[in-house]
C-alpha cells in the first residue's frame, strides 16, 4: 500500500516548539537514558545515579518517517531534515521555550523539570551520543533535570520513557512510497 510522506518546515509563523512533553511511547520510537542507581535489562534504558535525577534522550531524529493519522490527511508519514532540526533548536532557544514541559501532552506545564543541555549530533563536534550510536548525525538530544517528585516517580516506574514535541510546523509533500519501503527506512535509521 502506498503512503504519502511529508517533510516538516519552519517559517515566520510556524516556528517550532510549543512545549516538550514527557511521554510513554514517544512517536520517534526511542526512549531516553535515565541516570539513577537501579539496573534495567533493556539496552535503551541506562541507569547510573538516582541522586542526579537526570534524563537524556532524542527529541528529533532526521529523516525518520513518523507515522501519523488524522481526519484531514488520513494515514501518512512525517520527516524532518537536519537543517530544520538546527533551526527548530535555535527557535526554541530564541523563544525561551527550553524549560516548558508537560506530561503526556496534557498542555498543562509542570514545574520542577528543566533543561540542562541540548545538543545536535555533528560529524566534527559530537558524532554520536553514548547509548544512541545507532541514531543518525543530526539527531537533537536533550538532557533534563527532574526535581518534581511525582514526575520523577513516573519516570522511575517507566510510566514516562521519552520526549515528544508539541510544535507548529509547516508541511510539504515529498513523495508516495510503499509502506514496506518506509518500514525498511525506519529499521535502517533505528538499527
């Protein structure tokens, strides 16, 4: 079956981030690394020092087809290019939206979660993040400090395991592809 692919774009009125959501089951299919002192079996979930209450993981992955389904377009996929990820990160900083977090896209900001750092992997400066070597160059990562007790407990209990953006983008049609080809592309990017 054929499915349309659209790429995300930014413009003066469609600038990117509204709020970063802490979710269970992020659309980008990658969980964060959680730094505390418990041990987990899953390779995507590293635990080192609970005192720090730090989480680290991908926010946006370039060229990864992300499945969407809505009333306007039906089933389709969205992708984002490296250059757009860079502009997205810059816009988020310039608009002072780096410390806006909610839980499960509730649109209710939570206190006690702040950004410590943000980095985009780059061939020269930062080619990959430990634990996420399989993700392509151009991936946007975020490190956050969680002092909110309720949110931290939900992270420790694996009720929350990744980042998801609530953002305003433009979209442009790219192509129609067979869903088997799209699935193959997703597996190649996330291998």
